[in-house]
C-alpha cells in the first residue's frame, strides 16, 4: 500500500507540474472556435433577428468581464459604443479579469431573450447605475429583447 | 473474504487515501466556501478604485481626443488598448486594471485588480478553469473520496459503529440532502 500511495503522490505531483507549465500561447476557453468565418459585430447587431439560433463567431476587444463568476464578456464592436455580450454557462468557462483589453475571438449561438417588464426595468436600472445616471422606471414603456451569444468557446490572442 | 480481513483492508485504504486527500480536501473546502459566496465578494481578485479629475477632453472624434487624454492622464504603464464606450465615455485598458474617463466632466475612475494570493489558485483548481489535466486529478480525488466514504463505514464496530451511533449519523448524512432536494423541488 505504501508503494501505491507513493505512486499516486508522484502522479499527482507530475500532473500539477505539467498543469503549472501549461503553454503560454493563445489561451483557449471552452471548445475554442471552429466556425469558418468571423463576422463583424456591427453586422450582427444591425440585423439581430436574422441570426437567431445560428452559430456566429465574432472578434474584438474584451471591454467587460463578469466580476462575480467570469461567466460573460463584452466584446467591442467595430462601431464605437456598441458591444456584444458572450454569456457562458457558469463554471463551464471562467473568463479572468486579465483579458480586459485583449483581443478575443468568441463563438456561440446567437440568442434572443424576451424580457418581462419587470426584468426590463431591472436591466435598465442596472445599466443606469453602471453609467452613473438617474433612473426613472416610468420612462420604461416597452419590454426589451436581449440579444447575446450563448458562448461555447473563445480564444484570447497571446500578448 | 472474512470480515476481519475486510475490515483490515478498509482501515488500510482509508488511512493511506486519507493522508493523500488532506491537501486536496483543503483546496476544495476553502475555495468551496469562497466561491459559494461569489455574489457577496470577489473571491479571485482584490479590487481597488480611485477617483480624480482631469481637464475635460471634450467629446470630439476619438482619433483627436485619444492622444489628449493620454497626455492629461500622464500614464506611465503600458496601454493594452482603448475603447470609446459612448459619446462621453472613454476606457483605457492596462495590465491589472483600467481607467474610465468621462469626456464631458473630466472625471476619472481608475480601477485595479490583483489576484488574491493562494485563493485565486485554489478557486482556479476548484472551478477546474484550467480543464485537463486537472480534470484527471479531480476525478481521481472524487474516486478517493468514494473509497474513503465506503471504507469508513466499516472502520468501527459495536455501538459506535454502523449498527449504533455511526449508523444514525450516516442516516442523517443521507437525510439532509434528500430533505433539501424534496423541499427545494416542492418550492419550485
């Protein structure tokens, strides 16, 4: 049994060492990317209904990362001020804060989520808070549709 | 196999695997508590926030105001990239943080983050962010826990063992998750 323990410890140490010395190249998250073409975020956002349910691949600077669980990133569009959110399943992919400002290629299924009025108000309130603006829920009159990429993978270019 | 021999094997497995599991159990237990409260605090990073002002750069074209902002901020750290987040918002990304500039008011918010020593790595392992080869290690560890749990049942005989208090405690251990599952399902 001692030999079994020693062997197990050795295997664990080797695995951890290999893990620590992981490659420093492009960092792949989840399943990476495999779609043939990268599309412009502006094209996606200009006609969002046309891509619902389709696998899309976008490229841009990561300008926002979920602070709590690393479960989403915002990718900057080729149009100023416009972003697209890539949401991944909690724990399946964890985006670190360090990728803020890095060039990211992300892939997943384009989805539309129809929000209720209550959800719309919450989203608007959160957005106003983030922007440091006053929020008046009376100004919200229509329900919002949230478009996002249900992410399956991403690649962050090495620096 | 005689019960006595079986018990001896259980003791041996439980003891050896138990020692081996101490480190990994601490990794999962400590980070488990940390990530369990991810909505209360950032378990991975220590974050800083600093506010100050510069002369407002105005909302002109990005190509023109970009260099002006850089000059007024006098940034010495290497810049990763910049982003015009809106008409009045300009973001600068640096290693370990970033700077948000309000182009109209000149208000600057500098935010930084640094990995929490040790805890970041524990969470990284717990959440299996690195995937393979940690998946293999976690699987082996899971198997070890199963063996330890099962062998542990037979370590003690008599009234403190399975037929006595040990059995009652084991039943409680089963009951707790079952009751929780039933109650939480009932509550939708």
